């Protein structure tokens, strides 16, 4: 007799399973790596530990334009208020030096009429710089100093207005706002053009105005075709094939043509009949059914055995069932149901066959597809909706292969609820 350790792995043995029963499930968050370039085109790059900060002050205008709006508005308000307070102090000093603030003085002409406090000097400073001119406070020709302050304030006010308004105009006229009306296609295509593989997308402008001298720059990270690992799968349903197809050539190397290919765990062949995928699922289900039987022989019963079936056996048999559930042949469906019936006899409870699981998961997939606006097929399914009820119009099917595919099958299952 062979030792138990040599028959099945230790993690599927009774001691290993029992030792893990009282433990709580451990959930680990998926590590999300930060993108260098976001999907909207912005660079996710932070400038830190910059030693020569003084270089930004050498080009003050560009620095103001690159600042965020909240900082720009704070600087805009602070600059104007500071200039008004500075010249308000200058007007108050001029009035104080000339004696205009002395209430006992009589028969003397003031430098600025009705300027009796710092508050009135502040109001007069605002009137001069923004050229309001209410008429209550007026400068006279008695003080050359006051005339000099008036000229200086006008010149400084014009400079501040030019810089601040120019900065705001440049921020509102930046080209990144123009990109909001430029749209890109949701899908990209790789096809042969001029004997070379080309990556093609569509770009549209929503505005009527034309962009002159526009250039498009794409950055693809780590997208390189390895010709030695690339396979060619040709799906050709023509009845009369006059000449064989020429092999695809990439980087000076002929690509190997194959009859079947495994893509994302699903086996595809050139006839699209799912026979290779059904064979692979049947073999995988048989091998894992053996482990289920060995656990039963060790006395494992009840919910633990059912959990093992759902996580190990059923996950292998029903992998990608939404894609192939309605398209496999009757013989392949019987083979898979035979594995399920054997598992049911081991568990001692009824299990859903392939067609039931396929219908349930297809209906659930269609429901989630209708709720997901960003799904590529969402617009296609929405276009089939009826304007009188919640039913979906059945798409036109020219072949039996398409009629048994996902979308027509999902539409039929969806419309059953309204019968």
C-alpha cells in the first residue's frame, strides 16, 4: 500500500483541511501600481526635492500661469489689496505732512479734499487706481508731492492690471482645455498596411473650428511583438478555397499557422466549434474529480466536501461557460454532464448541469453588461432594447453559429422573463 502522502498533495489531505477549518478567510488587497501616464493623457509625475527653487522666480509670469487656480486667485487678490493699502499709507502721509489732518487749521487748501483719516485715504487710493472718481475726494494743485504719488500709483496700477489680467487670460486660453472637445475611439485596431503592422485609432473634433498643424503622439509602453512566440489562427468558412493563404511575415519571420490556440484559458480552433476547449475541460474535470473521491475516502463529508467541489472542480469545468455554454455540441455537453453526475454521486446531493449553469451565468452577465456604461458591448445591447417594453429585439442571425453565440442566447434568456 502506498503512503497517503504520495497519493494526494498535503494541502488536500484530511489533517491539512481540518487544520484550516477554524481559520477566518484572509483577504488581501490587490496592489495597484501607479500609472506613469494616466488614461486622460496627464503625466503622474511629482517634482520633489528641487534644490534650485530660485529659477522659478526668474520667470514670474510663467510661474503664475502654471499655478493652480486657487493660488492664482489668492495672489490676484493679495496684489491689488496690498497696492491699495501701500498707496493709502502714502496719501495719509502726504496729508499728515501738509497738515490736512489738523482740525484746528483754517483758511488753508488741502492737498486732497475730504481726506481726514486713514479710511478715507484707503478709499481715495482705490478711486485713483481703478479710476472710479466718486467726486467726494479730489486732489488739488497745492502739493507737488501728491501729484507725484498720483502719477506713480497710475503707473503701478497699469502694470499690475497688465500682469494679472494677462496671467488669467493665458490660464483660460491654455491648449489643454481645447483637448476636452477632442475624442478618441474606444477601440484600436492592429492591421497590415503597406506590408507593415499598424496601430490605428480614430480621432474626432467636436468643434467646427479647424486645428492647423496638429500632431498626434502616442506612447506605448512595453508593447513589442515577439515573432517567435506568435501564432496565426486562420478562421475561413469559404466552401471553395481556390488558393492557400500566404503565411504572415513579421520582422522577417514567417508566423506558424496553427489549428487551435489557447487564449486566456479558453481553447479556440479554426472551426469555432469548441471541441478542443471541451476536451481540455473534460480532462481537467476528471483529474480533479479524482481528488474529490480521495477526500471522500478519507472521511471528509458535508459542507467541506461541497466547498472543495465549488472551488476546485466546478471552477475548472465551468471556466468561460458564458462564451461556450450555448455553442458546444450535444456530445460535448453530455461528456461534461457525465463528470458532474459523478461528482454528484460522490457528494450525495444534486448538482446543476452545464446548460443550467450556462443560462444562469449568461443572464447575469447580460444584466451586469446593461448596468456597466463603460462596457464595449453596452451600446450594442442598448440599441436592441424595445421602446414599448423591457424586452430586447433578437439580432438577425445569418448562421446557426452566430445564433448560438453569447448575444443571441442572452437576448432569448432575457426575453423569457416577459413571457
